[in-house]
């Protein structure tokens, strides 16, 4: 039976072929080519896409190829090709219209200027349905990233004369889709609260009104999966798998429920650790290279530490000139022993040198401003450390939105080019600010700064600040490369008024100017020299003020030469977690002025991350000032308390007048501080709130004049306390409670201190 069915089918096919007429097409010679319908596009442009020319044979099979090619240009809405009886090939086209303008309607969440940056279709572009569709998807993606997952975008065309169209994107933004809950399945080693702290997606709460982390974004879920995997890998779980991340809409379709499924697996320790060289490298000391590896047999497995050690090996090899290298960790897992062996396989390339440094992307900043920050010059031996440092220095300038410094191969195997690509950003700033603190009271500030004046890297600053205690004005100019050398030269003019009534029953009014110059001594140390003139008046002296204060009422001028040296390798100046800073400063005032003294200041701090997010900071300071002629002015004495000795008022410790209680200050100062900052749980950590435990100590003693009227215990005060630091939406907020543990009877306490401020 199968044979009969096959035979019958074959017979039917043969019969059908016999009944159908056989059509054979032959190529005809092209006598002429005519382009019709084109208005903006030149006929010669269309001809460049034709697979034939006059005199060639026209094959109708080529028509589909030609039509596809012309459609692909995006210039035409319709294309027809045919050959007439006289041999003329006619290409008839209908051009796509020109975009007159692009309009957005219904958008409130994102302004039109931002939407114009997102879309690809612009005014005076050629209209294309494909471009419009791409823009619709881009607009929807932009809204999804802001939590508007139900946003609907429709494109509308309005025909204009001269084959032009207006493109209108009608946007229904919909309600913001939030995260109702985040849960985890399969986790037993870490609870949901711990894992919720790891991921970028957050549950919607009232305090996240300035954040987008609580809005659903499908691309963020992939990031979350990777963050969870890295979290487990850094804690010994080498087999971890985040198998899924599922988002489900609630019944009212207003919120999402996010669920992550995790396979944790057992915990592993490190096994054998080694470094293997896969190719010969002249001048490479493997013993020295191996010492860079800090992993030890028996320690808890941590993939993050493996990555850090890989980077250290790459940096070490790069600093020795081995530019093109490969360092790959190889893992050997022993499941029975719960250990993971790690071997760092190193394949170094040849030692290379810098051929050329190419700079692009700078339209305002001059080339020399960029090149002088490079730690590598043309002809130098390549070093990855110096390349990284060059990138950091360019970034720290603040002139560029993005800095990319890469190396590229050249025709010479021992030479590389360095490509410096920058994207400039606005360097002019106008800031106003407001705040409050227990020391200054209500504070208002204004600042105008241009950090890249005329594209030369120069900085011009105008500062104004006013509070209940102080009014300050400062005008400054800095040339970072004076006379073409790495010398930061500058000048300042200032005027300051300060209220010391509460502490010492007087005010000061100071005005003057200064010339300064700073220069680096190494990559992390620098020296600053300053020559300044100022005139200071002690005014508004109360009738009940100390006699020492009354005796100094009036004006005195000062010409002072200062020198300050600092070494700073901290990872951040604002919130350091590692590294230290040491500073040494000296001042001499005299040169025929009314004020003669010598001052010395020492300061230092050390930061160490005890545990993750637990940072210990140790600080110390010391100072001495001595008049070389006459009396030392009151305002040149050291004052203790306040921010440098929490638990005491500013001027709350040190020598004071027995009769009036006015703080006079001392010639000598020593102090210390110990701070431990720590997280306050997952919820508060998400809000940017951290706790702090602290202990401060300080000593201020020896007023410049000898008198039985001076009260000076010479005691080293100690305080301890706790507080909360919050990166609030209106600026950094600090609330601290300090309790004096060692104090004198004459000291003035300040148990509670508070400050909050912002710049916007």
C-alpha cells in the first residue's frame, strides 16, 4: 500500500507539470535608465545602487535585490522597477517625507528636552517607520527605568506641504509601578533582610520618594541576580546559583511582587594557592610576584578576594612594563574536603613603550591641560599603575563627565598608543545653601566657581557665607600650572566678621589677602606656601568683658609666611574607609607688622575598615604658638571644644578669666579622636543612616600673659558619646551626644550637638 500511494503521488506531479505552461525569462539589453519620482535625492545617487548599467543585459531576477537595496537606505517609501518594450529600465521611487518637527504630548514625568535626547528621529531627518518604532521602544524603556512600566507611547503623523511631516509622540505615562514586596526562596544561611540589603531593587517605602530603586525595572533584576551571586561567592559559597528572578503584578496591576530563587550549596575554604607562569618573561621575578598574593590555605573562600589578587598581579606586572598580559585564576574544587584550590595563571606579553598619546573629545579644554595630568609621556616605558593614575588625575579635575584612557597596538610590537577620550561637562557652578548647627546657628551660603576658566584649567571662586556667628566673603584665583610647571599658584582676598560674645565677650573683623603656591613632592604628598596680610580688629567689647579683652580692643595687622606639608593616600576626602593623612604646618608672623609669633601645627588620621561597613578612624592633633615680640593676640591662641572635642562648647576648655569666665585660649594644644562608624540595620542603612561611637580628648593651656586672674587647670579632658549621621535628602545631618568623662570645674559642657546643611 505505501508503494501504491507513492506511485500515485508521483504520477499526479508529472501530470501537473505537463498541464502547466512553461515560462522562461531571458535577459534583455538595457538601452536607457530613467529615474522618476525623486525630488530631494539625486538621480545619480539612485544609479549607484543599480546592479547594471546601460548596455548590460537586464535580468528581472535582479529587481528584488535592487528594491531591497533602495529600501535599506531609508530614503524611500516605495520602489518599482520595470523594463519597457524599447529596452528602457524605469526606476520609480516615492521618497519618504522630511521630518518638519518632533512633538511630545502627555509627558509630565520626563520633560521634552530629555525625551529629545532619547529618540533618534530629529527635525530635518528623513522619516522612516523603522526609526519611529525604535523611538517608541526607547521612550517606553526610559519610562520603565523610572517605574512607569504601564506607559503607552503612540506615534502620530501630521502631513505638511512639500512632502514634510510632523511626528507627534502621544504618551500615556500611566501610574508609577512600585515594588510591593521582595522575597527570597531557598535561602537558609542568610535571612531575607540581609539579602534585601544586597540587591539594587528595593521595596517601596515613604522615605524613597527621591529614589527610583523602588520602581520595577526588568533590567535591574539581572543586576540583582549578579549582586546576589557575588554576595554568596564572597562568603564561601562556591556552588551558589541564583536560578530565577520573577516579577508578578498584583491583582490591581499597580505593584509588583519580586521573588528570587537561590541555591546556596555548601561553604568552602581556600585550598592550595599558587602562581604559574605560562610563558617566558625576561626580567620577571616570580618569587616577588607571588608575594602579592594574600590568599592563605584554610581561609574562607572569597571570590572577591580572588578578583582583588588578580588585579594586584596585573598592576604589578603592568608597573614593570608588561603591558599585554593575561592573568586568569584557575579553580579546582574538592567537594569532599570543601576546599577550592586557586592557581593564578600568568601569561605576560613583551615589555612595551608609549608611542603616541592621542587626545580627543575636548572642545573647550586645551590639549596641554589634559597632557600635563598624564603620568606617562611619549617614549616612556608603559606602566599600568601610571595609566590608572593618569585616568584618576583627569577625573579628579572635575572638567569631564567621562574619562576613558586606553592603550592600542601599533605596527611596532614594542610600542603602544594611548588614546585619551574625554566628554566635557559644565565647569561653572552657582551654589546656594542653608543649614543649622549648634555652633553657627542658622547658616546661608552662596558660591560662584569656574573650575576651568578659559579652558586653561584655572579656577576662579567667589564665596559668601552668613550665619548667626559669622559673615565671610572670599575671592580666589588659582593657576594649577604656574610658569608651565606643576606649581599651583593663587591669590585670595577676604573679609570676615566673627561673633565671640558667648565665649569671650568680643567680636573680630578681619580683612586681607594672600599669595600662595603649592607643589607636589610625590604622588600623594604636597607642600603649600602662603604669604598673607591681614588686619584684625577686636570690637564690640562688652562692659563686663575680661580686662585682657579690653586691653586688646582695636586693630592690629599681620604679615605671615606659612608652610604646610601633607601626605594623603585616603580613598576619599569626605568619607574615607582606608588610608591615612599626615599634615605638618608652620607659620611665622612679623616682617615689621604689629604681630610677631611662630606657630607649629601637627595633625593626622588613620582609617581602617574593621568589618564590612564598620570603619575605625583614629585622629590626633597638636599645636604650639609663641610670641617672638610683645603679646600674642587673643585671636591667635588655640581654642578647645566644639567639633574637635565633642561634649564641650567651643572655647569650653582652656584658660579663662576667673572673674568674668571669658575664654582666653592657650599657646599649646593637644587632642585625639576615635570614631567607629557602623550600620544601623538594613532599613536605616538603605536610608543612608549610620551610627557612630566616639571618644575625644583635648588639652589647651598656657595663656600668653601671667596673672593670678587666669584660671588654667592644665587638665587633659576626655569625652565619649554616640551619634547618628544621615545622608538626608536636604543634606548631611549629624546628631551627636557627648558626655565629658574628665573635666575641670570651669569647663562648659555641650552634651547635644546638631547640624544639618545642604547645597542646591
